[in-house]
C-alpha cells in the first residue's frame, strides 16, 4: 500500500499548483480564485526511490458558516485521517494569517507529522520572510515555489524522511484477496452477506451506506479467502458531498491490494460509463476480474412477466422492456468493457443467492490463472511460431527482430520479450502476441503484461 500524504491549507495558496507539479499532470484545476478545488484529487509521485500518493484538498476556512465550505472541511478532515504525513502550504505574500493559526491548531490535534511549506518564495527576500512561519509550531518551514519548482526537492526529501519504513521484505500473504467493487447501490454488501450466509455488513437501499473497505476472512470449499467489501465508486463529477467522496480512494486502494476483483453491474440498468471507469482502474492495476451482473432475479421475473403478457392481452407491454438473453448481454459486456474483454461474466442474484457460489468459484479460478508459469522453451516456441504465421510490419523501413522471451513474474503473468529495438514493437502487434498466449494457456480473467526490452549487444 502506497502511503498517503495530504496537502492542506487556506484557499488560493497554491496547493493544486504544487500537486500538479509533483505528479507531472494537470489533474487539479488551477485558477486565481478560491475554492476551485472542492473534491480531493489523488496522484502518485516518486522521490529517492519511494512512491507515495498525494491528496490535493480544497481550501480550508474553518470559521466560515457557508454550507459548501463546511463540506470541504469535512473532506479535508477525512484526508487528514487517512494520511500518514500532512503538508501544510502557506503563502509568503500574506504572511501568517489568523486562518493559518486555526488550521495549525486543527493539525496539531491530528497527531500526524506536519511539514510547513511556504509557497510563492520566488526570490531571496521572500525566502527570508519564511522564518515568520516558525510561529505555527511545526519546526523549520520549507521555502518553495510551486510555479517554478524551487525548493520542491527539499520538501519531497523531507516527506520521504518521514514516511514509514517500506515493508517489501515482509512475507506476502498467499491467501487470495477478492475485492467487491461497483457503483453505489448495485448490491456489493448484499453479495458479501450472501457469500457469508449472515449479515456481516449493514445493507441499505440508500446509495453509499458502506464508507470503508471491510475485510472478511472466510472459507469456500475448504479454501481460505479474504473478501473486501468497498464503498461505491463514481466518476468525480457525480460524487455527492460528504464522506462518499472519500470512498473513491478507499475503493481504489481496495482494488490495489486485491488479487481478483468482482465488478458488480446492476442488471436492471446495464453497463454505464461509471462501470467502464471502474474497469479501467482494474485494468490499470493489472488485477484479475470477474464481471457479475447482479439483480438477475429482477430480469428473470421480467422475462416471466413478458411471457405472461404475450398470452394475456390485458397486461400492458409498454411498461416493460423485452429482457435480453444472457448470451447477448455477455457479448455486449465484452464490447462495452473493452478494457477487460478477457473477464468471465456471471449472471447472479445476491438476494436469491442464484449463482453466488459460482462467483467465488470463478474468482478462485482467475486467481489460479494468475499463478500460471510457462516453461521458457515452450514460451519461445509459441512466440517463434506466432511470428512466422504473422510477421510484424516494418516501421520506417526497419524490421522488428525477436531474440527470445522469458516469464518474469506471476500474479499477474508477466513476460519479458527481448528484441532488437523496442520502438519497433507496435501496440497492435503486442495485442496479437497476447492473444496467441491466451489461445494456448488458460489466462481467462487476468491481464497479461508484456515487457519489451532491447537485447544487450555483446562485443
């Protein structure tokens, strides 16, 4: 799990400018007016070999009675609770303000390490003025310029020094971790309860009931597994105020620490843009996945109603839609969820427990598929024959030459392919090689990573 670092401060002190520079992307909107950032934005950065996640937050005005600003305050408090380090950004142009003092008092109560970064320190005179910020009580302030990058290296070094030790050498638990994710109110907690056979998690028809990721250890046919129930994931523009916003990060982190993800789709609504967004997150994290169309009992009841309507003219057909067959919907799922066309699709009902055991069976099979190792000789034979059947097209008059391949890792299956020049490997040809692997080996439900490298020249 990557440690979290929260960026907090008054409005318009340059928090988002600093965030964007650190992650190398204009992900946060930057304007010369307060309260532009209202929701939290998350992004990874690396310094001195350590990777951590930065959280950009909205501007704090603790004394305001404005409802929107109270919601921003609630969001910042949640970010502080989750973070291991807090970067308190101030403005050297305004000096230490009363609002800065109020924020400092709040941060002290968090008992978290706090680094004061004094922004807009663009010249020597301003850098000298940063000494005024000692009075906030968090030690030596760091003079930075978010716009020009001055001092940001010192700040990053200070952050890395405070990060908790890495746990890379700790033995990894081999129990399959299965995360249940999806939009709010698609039945995630109901599915967990159906699997457990008891009400382990509160179930409500109100979207967003589950705020945190909840881990539950259970056995399925003698196999121990960890089930991770999560809050619903929504696109940023559709996230309502309150604690639900922070659930996006927790869901993404649940995906990050899982082996296989159950992506729940509401059968009554079909695949939405939010579902494809979640599929993209799963693919980016290279996790195994099973697509589950939940609430299939409603579709089956609808099919019965449609059949009755055909025989009884008194039933109005206009109030229902003709339900799609499962196979047709499975085909549509592969088209709509283009990020994960390899995912198995199951139609189930958490309410009636229809196909619930099959969901876990499928997830465990995907987990096993992620552990497959292919002998080097067999792998090279497959690639050699694939290239002979369909040679890669030349690029700018140059031909791609394959030398050999080897499997570098499992979970997910990772293959290293050595060629004369990686720049000559077209992404379409990578997809072709991936498809050849899938034809020969049972990689259903898991992404495959192809790492293309240049073979070292020998003298």
